[in-house]
C-alpha cells in the first residue's frame, strides 16, 4: 500500500490499524535542537482522542504517545523521530457482522476490490484512528513554527451554520464546549442536535473552519506546489472530508472582480482578504483562512440495505462505538495537517 507519507522536507509516514497492536509514525526532516513540550503534544492528542464527551465515540483510549528515537534530553536530534500509540480498548467482535458485508459509503468495498483482502475490524487502515499519528507530527510542527497561530473550530453541524466571520468571534471560547464552536449558544444547539441524531441511530456531517495568523510572505511554489493546493491535499486526505475552500471560496463566484480584488495598502497589506492570505499559490502575509467539509459517518446504528461478498443485497445494522458527528474531534486534526504543510514550506523556503 502506497501513499502513507506526506511532506517533502518535513515528512510524516504513519502505520498501524484501528484494532492492531498500535499506531505509529516516523517523522523525518525535523530540525535538530528543538526543545519539545511533551505536555503540549499530549494535549493535542487529548483533544482528538475518543471518549472525551457524550457526543463522540465512547471507545476508551488513553492515546499516550511514546517516542522511540530522534529525541535526546528533551531535544530533537535531527534524526528520524519514531513513535507509537498503543491501542488499548479494541472491541473487534463488534465488527464480526461486517466481515462479509460492505457498509454503504465506507471504504470496505473498494479496499476489498483493490487489495483482495481487508481488515474489517474498525475499518483497519481506513479508520480515522490513524489521524492520531498526524496530530503528533502536527503538534511538533506547531512548536517549530512558534509565532504562527493555527486555530480551527466547528462552524457547522448539519443545517446549523455559524455565519459570523472569524475576526468577529471570540476564538478563546472554542475549548469551552464539547462541540468546539466559538459561539456558546449555537454550540449548545449543535450539541443537542448531535445527541438527537445519535438517539436515532443516525449520523450528521459538518464544517471545520481554520484561520492561520502570522504566516510569513513567500510560502508556497507558484505552479503545481501552490500553498493552497497542498493545504487542500492535506485536508482532503483526512477521513470523511468531502470539500475544501479557502478565502472567498465558492461564494467568490457570485462577485464581480471590482468587488473581489484585494486592493493593496502602502505597507503591502490588503484592504480586504478575499484571497484568503494566498495569491498565485504563495502566502502574502495576510490571514490564511479556509473551510473543510466533513460528510456524515458511514456506519449507522439503524438498519439499511448493504451489499455482501456474494453479491446479495442484505440488511445490516452497525454495532460498536462510532462518532455520530466527526467534526468536534476533527478540529485538532485540521490544525495538525495545516501545521505539517506550513512547516514543510517554511523549511523549503529556507533553502532558497
């Protein structure tokens, strides 16, 4: 299986399955002599881990990271950083009923067709549990970027949408509720809605917005490796993601050029920021902001038709522990992937 790595200079390769012994990764290209805050790394994992609230999967995992290499006396050595995260709470029997049945809209069927074999326990390699490894790499990248501030939050759950621009929100409120929405009133509505969806045995999608401040001018390459293209690739590699837009996004198609153009100030800043901090594929020093759309989780706790391995349409119902809505736990994943991309470009920029 190819495609287990992302990055050019700062590269993370992950391994492991949802119900295997452990997940893990190797981070290559990390600069030496970086003093790591291990508590901050674990805090990022805690934001992503299952079982943290009543509106996420109740799988109980400590998600404690153990570093195996590349760190000495609390500092990075410049050699590959290897780490593992033990799986502690697998209930593999919960998935026996889908050993020969393919869940609609899940990776089950295409994995079987592509590889001729699949690990049906929790989805195996296709499980979003793999993203814990990305969060470790992203937490390290954040510490190297230092002044760059990456903040993601939930801006939509189903039809409940936050329309307030990010600069008019109090982003310090994101971690004060289980949904991670900076609007406390809307957050409570979202939480109650997710709970009602869960009671019905159904799932719902949502949107994670992200704003990145203090990005230096010049990150990104102008043709195939545009900054927004790599951010888009990183976000679209996250499980359940169906869309990515930055700056004005699709809404920009309804505007005229005279409305949409970001006019420059004498100091090089722009009067508006419809470009989303990126012009010609290169960061321009303004805030980068984007939105990531997540679909409803495919595994439902209610009966639905499904295809089995013999080509028959059967009735199946999901079992086990699943998120009714992934977006609250996706917030730190979005931040991590953004940090990985930005640090990679930062290191590439240092070369030229």
